[in-house]
C-alpha cells in the first residue's frame, strides 16, 4: 500500500513539473522581457561584444527550451544592467554569427569578455550558474 502512495506522489510531482514547463512556454510573451536585453544582429554583434562582459543567448522562436530560458535571461538582464550586457541573438535571422561561433544546439549561451568567448553553456542552466559565470568574468 505504501509503495502505491509513493508512486502516486512521484507521478503527481512529475506532472506538476511538466505543467509548469508547459505554462512557461504557452505564456511566453516577448513583450514581457526585460528592456535591458539587447537584441543582437549581424550588424551590431562584434561591436557589442568587443568591450566588457557580454552574455549572449543564441535562440529561436520555435525552440521550446529557449522559451523556457527566456525568463532567466530577462532576470539576468535586470540583475546585471549596470555591470554587463545581456543580449539575445535569433539564429534564424542571424545565421552568419551563429555559424561563425559553431552554434549547433539551442539554447546555447556564450559569455564573452572583451570580444573573446570565455564560457559556453548548452541547454538550460540555472540563473545562479549564469550569475556566477558573469561575476567571475566582470571587467
């Protein structure tokens, strides 16, 4: 009997987690993202990353994990607005930069320091992981 209760509890927790992820994706609205996020393009990318610490989220609108990561990127932009630049680059629209940096899986987040990539994160990581990386590489 106890095993069934434990299994039911585990299943409930799993379903709750799955629903939370679904709700994040379903309710994603780019208008709700931080105003501090810089939209990067082929035209402004090199100039933006050339000085200081810059965290770049390589993403696409059709990518569900990218949409799940969006609130984290937005929170980082608000947290580091005076210390670092947080940017997003849509790989569908800016293929040249994505190809140049060998972006094969998304979401990929790359941390640049004075124009050079210093850390690369593939997949979804916690906000604290990105915060630590930024703090360790502040200019």
